[in-house]
C-alpha cells in the first residue's frame, strides 16, 4: 500500500484463503476457508509499524491482525489465536512471560537446491569448517553482516540478550529478552525477516530450516515460559519460600498432555522431523527435567523469581505465533484441570511410549486430526484448515523422488 493510502486510513482487505496458503503457494479446497472466499480486513497494530532500515528506498512494514469484516478476529489467524490465549490467562488474573531462543544458519548462495548448503567465504578467504562453536571470534569473517544486523535490530527496537555461534557449521543463535508473548512473537517474526533481508544485501543466505545439514545439529526456537500475577508481577511458579507451586506442576502437566497432540504445530514441515528424530541436543519427547537438555521440557537453573519452563520442541521453522499459542494453551489446560506431571527425569533416561512424539509429519498430522484437545483450544475451523494446508505440503513432498532414492535404490535388483 502507498504511504498516502495507509496514512489516510484506507482499509486493506485480503481473501480469507490466504491464511491457509501452503508453502508451495497453493490452497486447500475453499470449504476450509468459506466457499465464497470472502475478504478479511488487515488492521495494523499501531505498536508494530516500522521503517525498514535495510531498504535503500523509504519503506515500512506493519504487522496486522486479520479480522473478519464484522470485526472479530479471524479464527484462521495465528496471531489472533495467540491473543485469545493471552486473554484467557488475563481472565484468571495471570500474565504469561515468554522469551524465545532462535537458531539459524548462514550459508553462501545456493543456486542449485540439489546440492548441499555451504558456509560462506569469510573475510579471511576461508569457509568455516565447524571449529568455531562458542568462540568469541567466530563471526569475524561475517562482521559486516552482523554489524548491519545489530544496527537494524536497534532501529526496529528489537532488544537482544545474547548472540552466539552455535554448535553447527556457520550456525548462530540469538536470545530475545523476555516479555509479553504477543510482543515476543512479533519480535521473533521481525528478526527472521530482518535476517533474510540483510543477508541478501551481503550476498548471503540465512536458512531457518530445522535441519539444513546432515550430521549437524538442527536449529530450534526454544520457548521459555513463566506466569506472573497481573496485579503484582509476582512469579506464580514459586511460593513465598521459593519452592515450586502447584500451578507450576499443573502447567508442566498441561504441556505434557498437549505436546504429543500439538507436535505438528511445533514441527510444521517434513524437514522438522530430521531434527527431532536425529536428536543431537534436540528433544523428541514430552519428559520434563531440571536442567537436562535431553528432555523436551527443561527447567533451567535459576532463582525462584525466574523459575520458568523451557519448551525445547519447536524448531526454527515454526510459526512463532502458533508455537507460543500452543505452548501457553497447553499449560493453561493443565492449570484449569489441575493436571499432575509425570516424575521429573535426570541423567540418561528411557522415554515412555506415552511421552514419545511423532517422528514424521504424516504421523504428527494424524495425531492432530484425532486430537479433541486441539479442537477445544483452537477451534475446528483452524485445526481442519491447518491440516488441509499441511496435507497438501506433505503430498507435494511425496510427489518428488529424492537423490538418496536414485543413488541407493536404483542399483537394487
């Protein structure tokens, strides 16, 4: 939209079906978004209108709510779903506090998708070979890129906690500061968009796939969650003596009850399961533990005032609005029904069948399809539409024969 049109308050409308557009660009049948495929109104959040600092021409980006023309939020909107979950907490006098950790890879341009990704050539003329994890000098070869990333984050008002080189080859992680869940979802979305745009300016490719390289750790989007009283700001996961509360246990119990059903919301793509089912510091379970990174739900070491639950299931490819909404909705379900978690696990452990997660997108979608809990929390319209879109993507994947199949199976008699 032109700046003039936006400032005049001109309404921007969009077909409902766009909210179910699959990643290849197609759409499921119209019955999943209304046979007329009528319009939605895109209403800009006044707190999320940003001048784009990386653009050579004056341009701005506005994060919008997708609302029905009658005024209510569209049930197909993931941002709307998150706002509804937050409102349910507010009705109980509670406010969730969330932080995200986002991992990503930086690669050289990949013009032939049949070939593996390669690290970029740094200022020293070399490609990284994987020995730079957690090094304070690990991004020297990419310093111009990171300098602009930092500057653009500051211009967009994105406060960062820590930035580090992660375990993978040319893999990095940012920790965003904790705060309101909707704000953190917006900031996570903006940061991913910023990364890709700035990378293009520097002749680089930023990849937020869950598992872009074989034999290398995947990329996560861990979600840290706590709850505070709306009035006082007191962390309700700790009592006055600094001990865990019943609400803390119930929140974990709800997450355990929902994680298996919601796996397709946290791990939305075929590639997501390459990360989960080759677990290298990546969980494929709904177990919980104190400071054990092999558990899907980890309680980080902290003071009582900072007691929180880290959901380690979502990948970097997850929709931040939907992943945060699903995680918080499951926790609230546990609080409302006073669900008790299983005993905490420590050290090496065997995962009970009841806490094992689906290991393929097909299995995860089948589990979501059977989930009455998902339909209760997100509504039939959203769940059925999401399933329809993701089934199209899975079908598209199966329409192609992979290089592995040609290389290995073609020689078989």
